[in-house]
């Protein structure tokens, strides 16, 4: 399944809802499908029942239910059943199939609320180039533990949103990463059981203000202002069952204005997702709705290539079996 969070724009504002992308034009709203079926069965409170069983928020579904994947699979089955029996909407006209081609519908970041964002540093080729630019070798400790930083979550945006260029930086960069969404709470997770805690994978573009990040890292603290203003997620989360519940090795590319800058593979990571989950969860809770980033794949940023994005550039980050994340770089904001 390909999971989205879609935005319904109307005259009273914007409503954000969980969806399942069925094809390029159609989203199944699983909450509406459950409500429609409950109403068909003659239940008095179909919407309340649907909200309890399958909330219209991915974050709520992950944090309140033990079997979110099964609940979403059943919703796909309900879609087929309801169409066979000729029930296409609730009595008030609410449809469970959403037409993505209308101007009232757009995609947001697929994870509507992020519990904690941990971004790793797991691709050796990227790490090696970074240390080489500083005249250093990769420290031995890097090979011993999957290191990560914790980032802010308020600045996340989604597919086709404009990338903000903060007033305090002159050097903006993209970072091509694979993102992993945790599906179950875990404490002291065993590496051999870690795949059970993975909900799915998405594309992560960890936008960086390189001049600010460089100063932060010289102080040996951070990154913070160099990254927290913006990260991009989407357009979908491909659930782990699509990869036979195993860690995938996926082709990853990035294009700037239609020209390929980056190409790598997610399987080149020095650490597996299972190792990352086991490491993080040592005497610490990993929670459903947490986001893990793999770190930049080799060649996956302008810093490695000595090439820099500019205002107005179109970034296309693509990962096989997930999709293409497209964003335009905004103009530098004026400092007041």
C-alpha cells in the first residue's frame, strides 16, 4: 500500500486526512470507507465507530492501534466490497474515493505528526567525503555505533510545497535520504525482531543551510539552525509488506532542473534499519510515529558534488517503489 495524507481545500479552510493512494488519480479514504460500511449495516453512529477503529490521521492510527497495517488492508477490501454492492457514498453524500485530480485535493507530508525525528549518518561514501573536506579520516567510532542527531519536527513540508530559504543562510543544499516510519512502540528491541516495528518507507529530503551547519559542527554541537527550518517527506509511505517485510535495497536519484545530480542505493548503508532500531531502543522507548532518516546516500547532496541549488530550482528526488518527491526552491527571505 501507498499511504498519503491528503488536504481537502474548501471555503471553511483545509482538512487533513489519511488516505491510501490507489492510482495516480484516486485516493481511498479508509475512515470514510469504514463509516460507509457501518452505515450500510444500519449502525446508529457510523462515523464515531469509524473514528474509533480507523482514525482519519496516520499518527493517531499508529499510536492507538496495535495492527495498523491490517486495518488499512481491510479498508482496501471494503472499497472493493462496497463498489460491488453499489454503495459509493454515505447518505449525506460523503464519498470514500477521492479524486486527486481536482484542485480541491493536494498531498501533504504523509506522516501528519512526527513523534521524534532521528537522522542517521549511515552511508560511508557520504561520510568519507565530508570528513575528507575537513582534512580528517572517518573516526573509528563511526563504525561501532549508528550515530544520529535529533531534529525539529515543526518544519516538515510535503510534495510540491515550496522550500523556504532562510534569511540567515547563503548556501542551501538538498540531501537525498530514505526515511523509515516506526509502526509500533518498542523498548530494548532485539535486532532479529526489529522488522516487526517498521511501518514503511518514504523519501526524505533533509534540507541544510551549509554555511550555518559548518559553524555548528566546528563547535562540535548540532546541527540545529543549519537544518531545523525545513525537511521534506513524501509523497507517499510504501508499507513494509510491499517489500515482503524485509529491508529493501532501492535505487535513489536526485535531479535538479531535470538534470541528474545524485545516484545511489539504499542498501549501501553501513548499518541496517534493524541495527538502528536495536541501538536507539536500548533502555529507551522508540514510539510509533517516530521517523528515522538513513542519512544522505553517496553523491546525494550538493556538498559532495561542489554544486549548489539556487532559488527557483526544481528538485526531484526519486526512490524506486516509493515515488518522486518534487519541490521548488523559494527565494531567500528578507532579514528584518
